[in-house]
C-alpha cells in the first residue's frame, strides 16, 4: 500500500514536470515569434537584410495588422 502511494506520487510528479517542460518550450517559441512584431525585425524581413527572407516572414506572419502597418 505504501509503495503504491509512492509510485503514484512519483508518476504525478513526472507528469507535472512534463507539463512544466512543455510550458517552458511554448514560452520560448512565443518569445521568438513575438520578436517578429518588432519594427526593426519586421523591416529586416521586408528588406531581406541581416539574413532574413521575405518568404519566411510572409509564411509566419500573415496578420492583418502587420499588412496594414507596413502599407502605412
């Protein structure tokens, strides 16, 4: 009985750690994607400077506010 409780607790802790890892990874990806909204980064993609490509920018960020913002 006691061993079973320990095993159950260990499994729960492992599941929680996996969830934390997934959240941590998601935050990293969101942080990277968030940088695409920065004017200097967006301009790098639009002007193909600093190793950025317009094709990549277009496929990642097809948001109306960016299109209208860049046209203004």
